[in-house]
C-alpha cells in the first residue's frame, strides 16, 4: 500500500488553510507525494511500521535510475521531508524519516548567454523599429543588457528615479534598490540612454514623477512576467527565434564585461551580488568559451586528428 489518503488530504488542507499556498504550489506537492506513494506501493513496505530512512533513500535512488534530474529529485525530497514534518506535528509519526537524508548534490550548470555577435545582430535589427510598444521593448532590452538589471529592478524603475540620461554623455547612471533593499549605482551605456530617451519622448510624463517608467498597453506598470512575454514577442517580430529571457541578458552583460577585461569586483558591484562567489560563475563561462575556441582552432587540440 502507498501513503494513506487521509494523511495526504490532511496535509493538503494544511498547505491551503494554514500556509496559504497557491493552487499551483499545492498541485506540485500533490504530484511529488503521489510519486512517492507509488514507489512505496511497489516496494511492498508496511506503512507506517516500515517507513524509515532506508525507504526514503530508496526513493531517491529510484528517481536517479528513472533519469530524474538532481534538482527535481531534491525538490521531491523536500516535499517528502515537509510532509513528514507535518505528520510529526500532528503526532501521526513519532519521528521524521527524511530529516537526515541529504539532498542530491546539484549539478553546476553554466548560465546561458548571448555571444557578442548574436547581441550585435539583435541590436542592429532593433534600430529599424518604431511605435510606442516597439520603443518601449527596445529600451527594456537595452537597459537589461546595458546595466545588468534584474527584471524586478527594471520593473521598479520610476520616472526621475536617480536617472539623469544624457544621450551625448558616457556618464549616465541609474540608482537601483536591489535585493535586501541595498542601493547601488549602475552605469547606463549611451545607446541604452538613447533608447530610453526615445521611448520617453513618445511615452510622455503621464502619471507624474514617481510613476512607473515602463508601462503596459493599458497604461499600468509592467510586471516581471509581462517583461518575459514581451521579450519573446519582440524577438519574434525581429525574426529572431531564440528564447531570450531577462536573466539571459543579465548573464550576457556580466560575461561580455569579463571577456573584455573587466575587474571581477567591479562586475560584482554592478550586479548587486552580496558574495563574490556568485559572480565567479561568470569566470567559468569565460573559461568554457576559451576552451571551446581552443578545441575548435588548435591543430593539436584533439588527440589523433593529426595522426
């Protein structure tokens, strides 16, 4: 038998009523627990008598054998651990069988970014766009790439917020309040300043000082999800069929700076990273690029090809 249905139903009521989770979040918990319950059923374990750490480890091993990524397996383990914690709180279980089970070690994936040539091609096509929404989308793209903003930071920009953009100056900058309400100053390139200025010339000053800089088609503020959507539509309009996210532009900003000799500490400050180790992942991107170029170009890079 798998998990008793009354345990699961009680847990889901707890997630909805006490923790106030959304339907989507509860559905994710439900899917993970159903998978665990199926595993228990196939194992033939007597529940709750044989519900122990060995069974939980067996579940993780089963996920690994099934080709489930370590990230997904870690999330499922977290679901099981939270579920057991709730059962202990309700005195259904005496101890949490998953409390000492280590989460699968996560794979280190390099951030996705656009190459310098890809970026040039996109920016070149943008120059031929007009109209309020196109000008807005171009300004959004330029700011994300020029300043490495998080999409939440971009959406929080308001008219006049620490912003003095002179299209003929190389001293443009933005005052940003990032994670943890930490303030930082980020530079804005001349092309990005021009794109914002051209958008503002059409947008006007509706809403007054303090109103959101970037507006949706109904005149309301842009939200992060809308930015992701408009980038996709804008790229398709430019006949660029590559999935581009706001965070990919932030990754491209950091990677291109480091590839062109920028100091790691300076990039850390511009990105608003608390820890230098977070910024250091971009050095791995640069090293990976160099290695690929070496493998592709050096005649003795691949053993046996010259024999």
